[in-house]
């Protein structure tokens, strides 16, 4: 009876690639680089609100 020979190198490569990709995605999720989709316009709304407030708060000029 012959032993079945399995080449582990391709399997190790794909497992390592899958593991490192998973760690990369989890790291990006942890730091907020990937947004979960909840409240997409929150940052844009706050930025526009701050820009409008800055327009109305110009310093008074005296000559």
C-alpha cells in the first residue's frame, strides 16, 4: 500500500495569505479606516456646519 503524498507548500502559502489578509482587515476596522456604513454623512454634516459657523463669525475690522 502506497502512502498518499500531499504537497503542503501551496496549502501553507494560502493559509498564511488568508491569515495576514484577515489581520489586515481587522486592523483597518479597529482603527476606523474601514467604515461600517452606519452614519455615513455624520462627518460631512459636521464639517459643513463648522464651515457655515465660521462664515458667520468673521472678526470685526476697524479702520
